[in-house]
C-alpha cells in the first residue's frame, strides 16, 4: 500500500502569482489522476467519437440505452490512484456528449435513466475522499445533446444540410442558464476542491456558425456563482476570461520547457496528459507511453514548477484496463522510492546538469538523471552548498568531490560539485540523487 506524504512547503524562491482559490495544497501535492468516462466508453473509439464520426444525437442514443457499468467499483479506482502516488482526482461529470454521471435535476440525459440506474458520482466522491485524495470535477461547457446548444464547428451536426435553420430555434442564453444550474448543483451537493471547465473556442467560425466563448457561456455570471458558492475552489483557465480570473493554467498534451508564465509572470499550472493518444477508453489505440516517458513527464513537470494530471479512461464495464493498470503500477513503483523528490517540490534555483532535471524544497535538491553518465556528474555552483548526497531508491551514499580534484583533461566551472557515480545505472526507471544542502 502506498503511503502519501504531506509535509513541507514548496521552495519559496519560486512561488507563483497568488490565486483566488486555495492552491496551497495543490502546489504541494503535484500529481493527480484525470478520469474521462462516459457513453463514449461503449464505442471505444475516442471520447470525441460523436463529433469525429458526425453521429446524430438520435443515433448516439443507443449508447445511452446500453450504458451499464456493472463492474464499477470506485473504491478500487481510488486505491489504484493512491497506490500510484496520486494525491487528487478530476472526473468528467459531463463531457461534450452531454451525458451526466450524477442524478441531475436539470436533465433526463443522466446515468440514473440508463440500465445502470444509479448515481455514479456520490460513491465516487466518498471513495476517493476515504482514500485521502482531494476531489475535482471536470464539467464540459459544450453539450452536443442539449436542444438549446447551437450547432458549431465541433458539433456532430455541423455538416447537416439544415444546420443553420436548426440554429434559429436554439437559444444559447437558455443553455448558459443550464450551465449555471448544473454547476451550482455540483458545487452545493458535492463541494469539490477543483472545478475544471472545458473549453472555449470563440474564433472558430464554420459555414456561418460562430465558435463559442465567454459571451455564450455568460462566463462572468458563471464565475460569480462559482466564487459565491465555494470561494476557495480551484478554477482552471478555459472560460475565455482574463487570465487573472483563473487559478490554474492548463497546457494539454505537451510538455512545457520552462515555468508557464502569463504576461511574463509565473503562474500555477498543470499539464494534463494521457497514457495513450485518447482521453476516453480506446480499445484499439496503440501509442501507449513507455515507463521512461511516464516518469520523465512527471519529473519534467515538477522541475518546471507545475503539476501533472495523468488520465485514465475506464471501460464501459467500469474498470481500468490492463494497459492503464500497468502504467499506474509504473508510477506506484517509482513513487514509492522517490516521492520525496515530487511532493512539496518545485523548480530548483540551481542549474541542471546535462540530461538531468532538478527539483527542490527547503534544504533539499533532487537530481533526476534521464541519461546515465559515466562515473561523474557535474553540478555547477554547488561546490560549497552540499553537505551529503545519497540515492533515494536505496539510501546509499554518493561521494562528493570539489572541482579542484579534477585532472587537466576534466573541465569543470568555478565552484562545481562532482558526484562520483557507479558505472552501472541503478535498476530504477529514473534514478534520483538527494542533495542535502548545508544549513
């Protein structure tokens, strides 16, 4: 069983811009689980299958009539997340297809009206909180099922010959009211720690049909409602509002090479990524990331001052498939040995050696070695800073040498610390060296 670690503060030298919501725990915990789950788990061809294949809502309804995740066990999901070292979770309560995982009073397109017939969200929240994880909700601003949602560039009916005519009877203001009603319902019923709204596309006009942004969502009203109900909730940046209105910025499916900044100022940020090329369950998708890629993505994110939200797409029966479980095991095995270099850590004040990433918290610097060097590792500017060095995976000492011991053919800059490493790389995916700083 994996044990979480919740002590310490991120390095004060690199604290980002203050936020309205409470991100103090968020920038400590660093690692979360994203879960994309809905009707699209049945076709198992990507969560955007309805849009990609332009499936009419009437035809898509066959998945609603057959949704019955008989093996759903949120306690098992929560244990899998905790064992992987994840400290919080974000679940798609409603994705773009419009299907709701809870018993919402504002729609009939919900799980309690499927063959499964039960609310999925209440036991989910209870199970993850019992496991010690904080709970967040993803809520799609988009809804391909709702009759008042105007057809646009990503709607499955975008190429329907009567799309423009159909839009004449659709009122986005009524839809914006629906958004507020459902978001308010989620916040008051479940009191989540994170609200992850997704997404805005105001500039994407298609065949005379505009995209959608803050005017369509009435984002200012929605934001006011969110802050009124739960002032300390963490809110992301996809409501098409000024950047300062968001608590966390969310680069998707790419790895920032430096701390994410807005107007030149570092902000709280979270990279969202997938184990493979799909968010929802995709039976035949083959681009699953290797063990090394998985660990390096986590390390690289924290070394740039961010969080990693790694996604799982459960099956139609309500289980994590074996490929996802293998990936979670990769994280769990590595985090069991190396969690000290992730929790409470942030970007280091020191320069990174070649093929390494550094994370730091009070009194400690952690060297994550992406490509194993031969015998020596050089840390510029740290010659007089380090009291002791050890591997995290086994606690064994690493000898320290200053730059003045080097012979004429070894070049090192002023005040360089040299770590004398074993020739053979330790048998862990990414080895980590803990440097204990002098007081």
